[in-house]
């Protein structure tokens, strides 16, 4: 039995979340007797198996879709604040399980425990926000141009939503979608990454209990399976009006094509290639700390990870010196150990991809300032890596999901912004400056072209209150806070005549 930090054993964590050694990976109000291929969940820290999950087949998908349709038909009749009450209870249950769930995320995905716990907190925050939203799904009212007429917009539940999530935020991105979809009156099918099946099981079991306690229809459904059994049928399914997908640009493009063909709706949150600009007048201590977290945190596996750093000439040497020293002292190791700052990558494929990207870096003339190697220990560990790069290196326009930071130097801010915006992705961005004009230039319509633009904070670690998403190849979708809920509902414009005449709009006459 592996014991973690004198706390609970792996077995205890799994048991406390209702996970067995072999589990069905399909839930449609009840756990289905899945017959699909087993998926073995591997602990990336040790390379050892944690437990296995039987994946959903195409037949299982069909049951899950039918259940979701039925659940939607009942759930949409519940008043939105009552739906919010169910989400409030979900938030309470997540609080009760925060520690175990945070540990499971760390065990299965490899992010450090503080980030694992932070991810559960992100779910809780999201659920709390959605509870409030359940009383604020406001429509506008308009003044009609016609006498004795009234116009307004109302928002109705949309239908079952397909939620496709990536491995790097195994549960928070589900919460961004599911808590909002639930208060909006939608049911849903969750297709998580097959790299983190246990996190998805644990959360679905918690949601199952909350639904049962409220006698609510089975709105939170789960289909762990590959793209043939689940992803493709779900994306092509006309019963599913909206697919919200997080993942690679390649995945987003193929989903987008299928949805366009059936005129289905998409919320896409795809690749990022996020940059931080540091000007000569910046508070360097602040910038340095922010870059470290944003580039090395989660071992570079956030879609918001800083991958490009633009340093103005006057501070470039000093900043590089500090970063090289700091990268050398990053504590790499067991992510459950509170002293660790960087855990493993998610699997061996991620390590290979990083090493291949670094080969390309060298071929294209980039200079590795620090790191660049695997770490010699079991599991999937790498060194955080600093690369001196030039804007002409094509590899710097690609997202490699690993802790590689490309450093560029610039003279004028306009030049930095131009290079910053020259990549295909447009998720998150930041500037470090104490000059209000530079900050406003970065935030202006001709400044950063990203969905997120920050001043004196890094590119990652967004709060849930804002709308989250990005432009260009990042896909244009928005999730989480603000008015993102509108994507999960259908808008209806209503005009009511309370008079006895029938005046036509635009002054049109049509009398017999
Ligand atoms: C992601 O990596 O897909 O802003 C989501 C952040 C987190 C969410 C990242 N709140 O870094």
C-alpha cells in the first residue's frame, strides 16, 4: 500500500470517493454494465496503475443520450431557482469532498496538491456563482414602436449539452459548463479525457447523490470512451443542440466541421500560446514571480500557461538571469509533497512531445538557456525549460503542452505587441508595466488580440467570475462567468398586442 505524506493511502482516497478497482465508465441515471475496452488510469508520478474503468460503447452512448433527452424534458419544467438549489447542494458536497477530490486530481493528473485543491475550489466557486445566476437569467424588455404593444426577450432551456473536457483541468472545466447548464435547465453528457477517468467518476458519483437527494431527473450523465464510441456520435447527434469542447485546435476543427454541417452550436476552448510583455519600467519582482507561476505551474499544462515572454532590452539581461537561477531551484517531485512546485507531465506521450519540440527548437536556431531534459526518476518528469528564441522560429507559433518558455527581446512596445499577436492562437495575455499609457496601449482595440488581457498579473489562474475563452484558433467560445450562460439557453423574442387594433411594424398598410 502506497502511503502519501502520512495522510491517507491511495486506496483510502479512492474508496472515500466510491471508486473501485474496476468501474463502469458510463452513467445514465444509473451506472451501465459497460462492455467497452478497459482504460487503466496511471499515476504519472510513479507510472503505476491506480484503477481501471470500462469505457462506454456506442450502445451505451445511445442509452446515455436517450436518458439525457428525457431528463431535459422534465428538468426544464423545474423553476430556475429550484434548479439553483440543487447546484447549491452540489457545491456543499464538493466542499465536503474537497480534500479527497484534490488529492485524486493530484494522483491521477499530476498537478501539485495546492493546485489540485485549487481546482476543486474553482468548481465550488463556479457552483456558487451558478446558484446566483439561477435567479438572474434576465431578458431585456423593449419599447414597441406600435401602440398598445409590449416586447421582451426570454431565455429558455436549450437541451442536452455535450461537454468534452481535457485532462489538464479534469473537473473544473466540467463545473464551468455543468453548473451553468444545470441552472439554465439543460441536461448534459460529459465526455472527459480518457487520461483522467477516475476524477470524472468521482465527480459524477457526487452529482448522482445530490440528484437522488432532490428527486431530480438524471441531468448529469457520463460517457468515458473514445471518439468512435462517444465523441463522434455525440457531435453528430441532432438531439444535442450544443457541444462545449476543450482541447486541441485539431480536435476543435473536426468538431466544428461536424457541427457546422448540422448547424449545431459550439463553445470551443482550444489551444493557447500566451505571452507576457515586460517593459523596462515594470516592477521586476512582481513580473518575475508571475512568470514563474504562469510558465512552470501545472508543469506548463494549462491552456493559459505562459509560453512566450517578451522582454524590453533594458531589463532583459536581469530578468533572464533571475529566471535561469529560479528554474534551477524549482523543486520537482511528488506532487502530493507540499514542498514540490512541479509534478510530472501527464504521460509518456507528453514527455516525447516536449522532447520533439525541443529538437525542433534547436534545429530552428533556438538556444536552450536552462533545462531541456527528462528527469531521471520513475514517472513522467521533465525539467522546466527556458529558450532564447526569435520571432522567426515557427515552433514558437505552436502550442506544446509542456513547460517550455520562449524568451524574446524587443525595443518598442508596438513591436512586442505585433509579434505577440502574430501567432494563430488568442487565449490569454499580460503586460507588466508601471506606465499607465503602456498598460492602456496593451488593452486598446489595437493592443492584445486575446480573449484575456491582464496588467501586472500573469496569463493563468483566471477567476471564474469573468467569461473565459479566446479568439482566433482558440475557438471564440466563452465559458464560466459573466453572461456566458446565454450560450446554454435559447432566446425568444416575444411581442404582445394588448390593444384591439392590428398596426403593422415599419408603417406597412395591409387592409382588405
Ligand atoms: C485550462 O487550462 O483549460 O485560468 C483552464 C486558469 C484556470 C483555468 C484553466 N482557471 O488557468
